[in-house]
C-alpha cells in the first residue's frame, strides 16, 4: 500500500505546485471572485466603440474586447461569466479604471507615456494621426488659419495638448472650447460654435461619414501627432495584460485582425450603413506584424 500512497502524495504535491504557479492575481482574481468582467465602452467613438440603433455598444474595439472576454472565460473555466458594460467618456475613463470600476476600456484611447503613470495598455490595435475637422467652405487649411477662432477638443483627450503646443510654438491665439464627447465636439463645428475640431483623424472621418451632409466637412492640416490605440488596463497587472496581449497576437497572426478591420473600416457599418472606406495604414500593418505597447 505504500507505493500508491507515495505516488498519490507526489501527484498531490505536483498539482499543488501547478495551482500555486497559476494563482490568480489582480484583475483576473477580481473577475474570478465576482463572476463579472466589467468593460468600459464609448458611446460615439465611431467605428471603435459606439451605440447602434438599439443602443448596444458595437465597433472594432468592442469586437476585439469580446475576443478577450472569451479568452478570460476559457482561462477561468467560467463559460457563464457575466459581462457588465459601463459607458465612459474621455474625462472619466482613467478615473474609472484607477478606482476599479472597469476592468478594461475598449474605445479609442491613445497609449501615452503620461497616461502610463496611472494605467496600463495592451499591445496596439490601431494607429492614428491627429488633424483638424472644419467646414469645407471655411477656408481653414492650416493651424495658422485658426488665429482668433474658437477651436474645440473633447475634454480629457490628448488633442487638447497639441493645440496648446502649437499656440505657443506658432504664437497663434485661439479660444479653446470643449465638448463632453466627440459627438458634442462635432456638433459645435456643425453649428458654428467652433471653427475647428482637433482630434484623431479616424474619429473625425467616422463623424463626417455618419453626418447627413458629409460633403460639408473636411479634414485638413498636417498630422500634429501619430498615436497608437490600446485596450486600457490596470497599471502593473502583468497576468491580465499577458492574457490580453496573447489574445490580440493570436487575432493578428490568424488573419482575424484583417477581417475585423475590413468589417469596420472598408464596409457599411450600422446604424446608417456608412462606409468610412479607409484602407489599413502601413503603421497598423507593422503593429499587427510586430505587436508592441510603446507609448508616445
């Protein structure tokens, strides 16, 4: 009887060691303990994360995050894991991540070194350039044309920083105004309360394509910055970040990333069946080929 007992003891020790090696920490432990994963989403960041005609969050980032949720269910062996969706804005997204309200944020958030002081990021899933949206008949072509004019940015975004940098660098005098979200910022240009909206070019393109008169608007000026987007995570949560990064890497390698990109950027999308018609950039192709989380 001694040999079976010894074998059982050895196996028990091995299983205990494996369990200890896989001990859950951080976000994964929180999700396992509560049975809930909380996803922060945007309401008007077309085509990344926005509400469709049924008020359901949809978009390119939401599809990627759904894949992450599936990976979490598999990792934790919890197929019935509940997904809780929480709307966030440019202003609230970081505080809600820091205070534990959301487990990951799926929107259009630039991975910047400044933000890395408070939160973490997955490897990049998009790369954008910051430019200006104006009315097509405004005559505005460059930053110099903004002198003395009201310029809107969305509260809590990096674009506001680039306006201020260029005010100092080119000695132009603009009146900074702010929208609570991208839809309100766009509306301020549409109604004449602002002369330009400085934001990521893909978000501007989505807003224009979704308008009833898209020819009334234009994206102008040089790229003020080239910025990568990532899924926002808690800072220093290596275990959850690895799961997210591994999931994204698998999507890119399998060709699923190309399929999802084409779905949201090269085909009609809800709710109005608009087509942004924006081919994948070389920078994004490189990010798919060699995933990284280097912030700007």
